[in-house]
């Protein structure tokens, strides 16, 4: 299911090796209505982010085990976390540090010591941008799905017309006492059902998905919108 981002009801992953800083930011964001996930260990960030899929990550640049820059590169190189915006938290805002931060994939930064209003403003800006990006991605995905569905329906239309005609002819040509009558009726019924599915698929304007086997998702035709 697609996740929509509300700037006042988003989940934020906070990574800082300093427990005091971590707790301060957590309380501040909780007070503003954000859901928070905290970690002081940069080594476990990929696992946490992949599992929780937060809307935003606040990432301290200077940490002893692994720098925030390296963590950011790992997050951006992971398919499940690459789209999560990252705001760096740093005491160093010299040109070289900021250049490396943005090159690593960071979206923004806030300077230590943290200013409450600046932090909240930058978080809201990042979340709004993410919501717009998510909406564009969803629209592009919908367009691709509908174009594919249209092509499939076009290719299936002629064979289905033939099968509809052939099943009707077969059914009419069989005597009523024929043992094949029941099978022919079933064939005609299934062909008609298939035609209805193709018709639905060709007229979808918006869709939702449902879970299928092995973790896959498929279009739920019963919940799709049509003109």
C-alpha cells in the first residue's frame, strides 16, 4: 500500500551516538506530533530503516563507529531506503563538509546547537517535498500500469472475439442430450468472464492493489475506479 506523508503525522528516524542529543530531539519531535524511531548505533541504521521505512531521517554527521556521510551513502545505495530524505545534523558547516554531505545524498542540514524553529521548518520542508515526489511517482506508476493494461486489452480483444463466437457456435451446434453440452456451456461462461475482465482492465482510471503469492501485489479489479 502506498504511504502518504502528512507533515504532522510522519515517522522520523533519529541517529545520534550522543544519548542526550538523541533524547532532546526525540522529545521535541514527539511534542510536535511526529512519530520517532531512535538509534545511537549507525551500524544498525540500514536494518532499522529498511524495516520501519521512516518518512525522514535525521542523521548526525560525526559518529565514532561510522560517519554519517558513510551511513548516508549506504542508505542511498539500498533500494528500500534510497528514497528516504536525509537531513544532516552537524556542528561543521564549512564548504567542504557541506559539499561532501550533499554529494553523499543528503537533502538538507541543520547546525548544532539545534535551533528548534529551524529544525522544524527544515523537517516540514523535506516532508512536503517528499509528499510531492511520492505523488509524482504514484502518477507515473499509474500511467505505466494503465498503458500496459491498454496494450494487453488491445492484443486480447481479437482472440476473445473469436473465442466468444466459437463457443456460441459450439454450444448451439450440440444436441441438447449431448454429454458435451455442460462442458460447452462452461467454456462459454468462462470466455464471457474473461471478456468482462478485459473490459474492466481497459477502463481503469485509478486502482488499488492486493497481496498475492510470494509477497507480490496485483491490481484489485473489484476496487478499481472506472468511468
